[in-house]
C-alpha cells in the first residue's frame, strides 16, 4: 500500500476538473474584465431625428464643454479677483478660519455663475456658447423645442452637482473623506461620458433625466 504523495497531503485524490468551467487564463494574461474593457466600443450613432439633423457626437460635445469652461474661467476670474482681495485681508487680520469661509463663498459664486451661464443659454439660445461655436443645439427630445427652465435646471444639477460637492469637500472637509468625495465627483463625470458614448442618440444619463438631446444640423456638420 502506498501512502499519500507530496502533492496529496490529505490522502485524497484531487477532484477532476469541471468540463463546464471556463479554462483558466494562462500565466501573465490580462483578467477577463480587462479584456472586455479593451473590446468595448461606443454605440453606433442612430439616424438623426429629422432630415438634415444628426445627433451630436461625443467629441464635439466635449470640445464645446471645454470652450464653455474657458469662458466661465475668464468671467469667474474677474468676479473672484474682488474676492481674492478680501481673502488677503482676511488672512492678515483674522487667520485661516475666515479664509475657509470665503473659500466656500467663492465656490458658491462659481456655482451661481455656471448655473446662470448654462441654464440661461439653454433656455434662451438653445445652446451654450461653446455648443453654438460648433453648431450644436440642446433641445427637448420630444419635439426639438427649447428646454424649459425645469429641464435646464435638472440637466445642470445632474451634470455638475457631484463635481461641486467634491470641490466643496476638498476645501471644507479635507482628509480622506474629502479626497473620496472629490474622486466620486470625477467618477460621476466619467459615468456621464460613458452613458453618453453608449447611447445611440448620445443621450447621457443627464439627458435622459432632463428629456433633452444634443443635435447638430447637417449644414454645420
């Protein structure tokens, strides 16, 4: 009688492999989730809602957003310049406590500026200035009409609220919690980009919630 070998210390033979189980990846191979991520491609763009009108592609929308951010930064710089002067005086006279409070004030002012900028242009011009430059329109998905105030407000809040909360957390909360909330704001932005790229009409989560769609007339394509 032979005893158990070195590869069978319990004295029992190993169970036979399950033929239905997927084969184990070879050593050094990428995990399955990474392989699937590499295979992901954006959804094909659907035909436009009407003749001569196409759904705006993701690249143009990102470029338009960057243009809008640059405009907001310039406008915000002028407004915040006054607050910056107050900051310096606060640091000299009262220390960092008031400086922290004024940091929150600056963030609130920036939120109000962005809200007025986007909500006004969406509801009055059918597009933000950045979208106008690239020939795009943000309209109601039902009939192509201008967004209502409630639609524009919902779209703005869903797009930007997590990012602003993250910015507030990084300046007020600080520490690990502030870092986590800041990363959550970044993750939300990535989520919106992903949902936009994965929708045939290029409607991200924010567009679905606000019942909006971004289109581009063929003449401007």
